[in-house]
C-alpha cells in the first residue's frame, strides 16, 4: 500500500462538478493498493497516518497528530501511485490492484481511519474521474509505502 499525505488548510474532491468530499484543516490522503496488500498493511498505514506529528504545537514545532489537532482527513483512491516508468514514456499500471481488489481494500482502509480518528472520513468516488483541490499547508507532503517503511 502506498499513500501520499499532504497537510492541508482545505481540500475537496469533485466528480462531474459536484463536491463529494471536503475538509478544512487536516490531511489529504491519496491511497493506492497492490494485489499483495493485506489487513496488516491497512492497519499499519491507518495507524501511522493518524499518529503522524505534522501539526504545530504551541512552540511552532510539528509535534501534534491530526487527532491531537482535532483536524480532519480526506481519503482519495489513486491507483496511479503504482505507476512504473521503467520502460519507455508511457506508465505501466501492472502493479496496481484491480478494482475488484482495491475497492474493498480502500473501503476497509477508510473504515479504519474513521475509527482511529473518531469521526467520518470523507472520500471521493472510487473509480470515477475526480478533480482534487487543495491548499497545501507548509507545504508538507510525505510518501509512505507499507512494504518499505522508512
């Protein structure tokens, strides 16, 4: 499982011009899955995201988690995180899990995020052509891979 986490002042996702998910201050999480992902990956990633200390404390130091800050999370599925550009110039998506595998993984991941956060996590629409808007705060952007935690 791979994610891109961005600390945002606001973020939204729209489908056909209609906003289907939005947050104020918090984290935008773009999530991609591969066939080998398991509940262990989902648990580890949800816990890691909720505990990441990316928000400033009273001294201006990034020392507070999204939970500590009382902020929100917006999750968007993104199979392109598994793009391979090793050969040629056209990306290959062969490592990305097929929709029938990745959709249930994404739904369980969002459920785990919501439970850990203690409130609903809005999302985009799985498989739709989505337009994501955000105001990146910092900017603070991280990439995390459950198979290669750094």
